């Protein structure tokens, strides 16, 4: 009977771990799906940089899908290469204090947004911006050698912060983006919370990662 009881407890613990992992994975999937939808509809353009808004001002029907996690507009591809996501729990933002009341790990404004359900999940989607073949040819020397006033591989990578609120996932801007970033850093940097962050590679990197090189044949 005791063995059976231990088995039930162990099964419950394992189930909780699996469900927690699934929750984070679902958060990652939902965040990426929401961001891709904003690209395909063109709604994301208003939240891009000033130069990007000018470049895509004539893009009336949004970005087109060019494969899994790849969208394209005006000859420029946005490749979703990585996502880190977490479901935010109010208890995770409180640090236990021996013999006293728990202490907040974040600022009061951040904690309030979580309590109010305005931030229930946070995700960071890393994107590679792959310009047209012509642009790459014109800037090849700068990309390879570095230096000068031209772009570098780092310039072709950016991150979008997504937040799950009462109406679902959306692109975070302004104060909400700052607060969401603080929450994600907390989960990344706190030993007790690290395992709650889901990290997934989404698509092949073409610029920011060097290609794999096969070893030269011997002899």
C-alpha cells in the first residue's frame, strides 16, 4: 500500500513537471503565431523602426509567407530564428524571506500588471532580417570584413518582445515592453525560475551564425 502511495505521488510530481513544460511550450508557440500574424496582416509595420516604416510604406497587403517561420515583403525576409517564452506567475515574482513576509523581486508597477492580468506571459522572438540578393551583394565586403560605416551581421538581427494580456498575445511597446523585459530577465537569471523558460530554435540562421564546415578529407 505504501509503495502504491509513493507511485501515485511520483506520478503527480512528474505530471506537474510535464504540464509546466507544455505550458511554456504553448506560450512560445502562441507568441510566435501572434507575431507572424501581425507580419502577414501588415499591422506590425507601425511598430517597426522609422526606416522600416518608410521601406514598407507601399506594402499594402502585408508580408507573405515564405516557409515555416519566414515572411517576406519588398524583397526583405524576416526569419524567426529563436523564441524564449514563459508563463508568468505572481508567486514567481515574490522572493521567500525566512521568518518574514515574501519580498517582491520586481518593481511595484510590474507586479501590479501581473496581478491585474495585463502580463500573463512574456516571449522574446529573435528575428534575422535578410535583405534582397542585390543588397547583400553590395554589402558583402562589409558583412565579411566588418568595420566602416556599413551594416554588420549584428545589425541584421533584432528581437521582438511579445506579451500575453487579457486579449491574447500582442507586440509589447513602451513601458510594457520595458516591464516585460525585466520579467524575462528575472526568469533567466534566477536559479529557481530558469527551468520555466522555454527556449526553441525556429528556423535556420543565414547571417548571424556561421555555416557548419565539413572537415577536409585526409590524405
